[in-house]
C-alpha cells in the first residue's frame, strides 16, 4: 500500500456548509430567497459565454480589466474560505443550529463585516464576469446581488430573534457586507 500523505478532516466533511441550500427545517422565506439567489447566480454564469461569443453587448474588457477580474475572483474565494475556517456554523441555509450550540462568531473576517461569505460571493460574481471578459455579465450580477441584499436583511432579522448575542454583535460590527459602505 502506498501512503500519499493525504489527510482528510472528517469534521469538515460532516459540516452543515456542505448540505444542500434548501433544507427541511429552513424557513419558507429563506427557501424562496435561496432558490432565487442560486437561479440568478447560475444565470449570470450561463450568460457570460453567451455574451462573449454571441451577443457582444459591450466592448470586450481590456487585458488589464480581465486580470483585475481574476484577482477580484481569487480574493472573493479566499474570503469565502476564511469565513468557513473561522465559522464552523456557516451554512447555506438560514437556521439556528441549536443541536450544535451555535454561538455568534466575531473573530477573523467576522470582525470586519457580519456576512463575509456574502462579501466573497459578491467579489466572485463580479470578478468572474470581468475575468471572462463580459462587462454585461458584471452588470447583470446586480440581480443576484439585489437578492443577496434581501437575504441578508432576512438573515439579520432571523439571527436577532434566534441567536443569543447577535444584537450585541451588530452593535460591535457595523457593516453587513462591505466595509465602510454597508
């Protein structure tokens, strides 16, 4: 037997973040919002090659804009990975994880904004569109980003009601999505 030095973290494999975005105990409103968010995000992804190879709605971005898009895309994924690293309660569904004794996380990227996973998602969507050379897709990303803002509002209300200490956290960390902006 050959040992490849591969180490699997079984705790990570069993995480709630790896479960489907629509779950039985999830509030109905979040099921609807999550479905719309996924559909519009996938729509942006599908639109990119249509615009690049067929529609040509705007001029092709320069190589500099494309490289900048790649940098923004990578930074977005990095922020998402940091949010999962710091917050073992991070999940695709909005729900209070009583069985896991969920607590408020206020360290790492959560000490900068309250929803860093969503911040990373914004950067991924816009960065991907620019990297793959579609200004139109970057503009179209406004639709899933608007739905994301709605989800943040719903999630904030839910966490204030369900998660002890979340109100104090919102007073301590002022920004929801983008530092110094919102």
